[in-house]
C-alpha cells in the first residue's frame, strides 16, 4: 500500500506543497487537530517550507485562524472563513453526544445557558482572558468549575459559537469573543456544508474511504455518504486490496525521498480510521500507549519508521530519535535534513540523541 501513503503525502501538502501562508493550510485541510498547541503549529509549518513558529504564532494573533472544538469534539485550528459554518454543521452532534456527561456533571441546559452567557459577557469589548481568569469569573457568578465542569462549559460556549481560543500564553489558552473577533462570514445550509466538508476532506486527504471520512468528520454515516455522493463527479474511484478509495487525482508514480518529523496529532495519521497504509500494526501501541497522548512520529517514504521527542535546553532543542529499524544511508541524510528544518522552524540549534525503541 506504498502508493496510498505517498499519494497522501502529496494530497496533504507535505510533499511538493503549493501553499504559501498558514491560512491557506487551514483552508486546504479544513481543520488541523490542535489539542497539542505547539505540535499543531508544527503541523502547519511542515506544509510551509520557509515558515517559523513565530510567524505562525503571529497568524494566530492576527485572527487568521482560531482554535476551537469541532470534529469529534476535539480541539482544532480552523480558518476564520470556515469556523462558523463548520460549527453549525458539527456542533449539534457533539452536544448531543455530551448529554450523558452533562447530566453526570449536573450541567443542565439552564446552567449551560447561564455559564455561556457569563463567559460571553466577560469577553465583550475586545477582552482576551485566559482559562484561569474565565474560570474565576464563573466562580464569582456562583457557577462551580470543579472537576470536568470547567472543560465542558468552555467547550459548550465554544460549540455555540460564542467564544474561541487565540494564542497560548504561558501554557494557558486565551479566549475571545468570536462575534467581535470575526466579521460575518457566509453561512451554509446543512447539505451544502456537508458537501463542502467532504470536498475539503477528499481533496486534501486522498486516497481515503467513506469510513475514513466518517471517522475524521464525526458526521453520521448518512450525512457523510450524502456529502460524498454530492462530490463524486469531482473524484476518481479506485479499488485497492478490496477497498473502495476516492481520489482527487491519479496517484503519482514517484516515491518520496523526504523524511518527516511529524507531531503526535498530525493529520497525516489522524485523518484516517485505517492507518495501515502508513503504520504497521505492531507499532500502533508504541505510538498510542493510552491516555489520549500520541507520540510524534518519524515518516520515511510515507511509512512510520520511528518516534521522536523534543526537549528545550537553553538555546538548543534536543531531539531524541527512536527508530524501529536501521535506516538506509539516504534516509539518514534525509532525517538530518528533517532535524535541520525543525531547528530553523523553532529558531534554535538542534542536537540529536538516538534511543532504542
């Protein structure tokens, strides 16, 4: 399934990217998973060869894109022009899935409506408050933030399109009013939004299956299938090893000589329910040991060949590499180039340490 993996490198703009700005990456991919804030910035940087962490941070500060809960109820970066129609499409399903947890946390609709109103009001007038400051405002209004109540109230106000996140300060996300931060953008009817999301997905992530799209989007199977049906004339259907894949263009014949240091939640792996084209099942637990944390990966020729970690030490970033097997001489050179690229992105010299998996 090598061709699938290499094709996805091209579709996702990792290989031979045509994109030039952070906002273009978000528009192309539809959304970038972003519970790991620093890792998500690197996901964007990987698709913009000359970008820097500081430059992407500035794009966030300029409201080019925002951080909020969308697909599957997880945090993503979303382009400013897309955030409202995307929330309108996916939020009702996320909220419905949260019903039981709301009840367990004693968050009835009246309490959630009140907490959302308090949060929105606290951010009026262009104010930007961090998470701790917003929780203090809720407590001052006699709304308990104990346990997971805080996370679910912040998420609910975000799903309702009242608030969103901007830059991170001292590992604390800042929040702002979405209404005040973003001019009105074009709304979409449900069916139009489903088709648009399908178009973004299959254009930027092909080859992919309907089941992959259902997994990534969090839409119902019926909605996902309807979106795919709408855009089928724009796609190519191929059957590979008994599965139906949809492609935005024919697969490239060439292979990839580039090695990538992917962050743990990069869309290259997380976009697919079936990741076997890029990841051997024997290494799945190495990447996902539990607790919702995914290890950053090293990808060569479209396949995961190891993991890596970073640690900042004064003006140096120490990168610890754990390979599943020995690399070829060419791949080792490509790995060195990948380390150098990350070094330029963060603006620090890099030191590489090799560790056993």
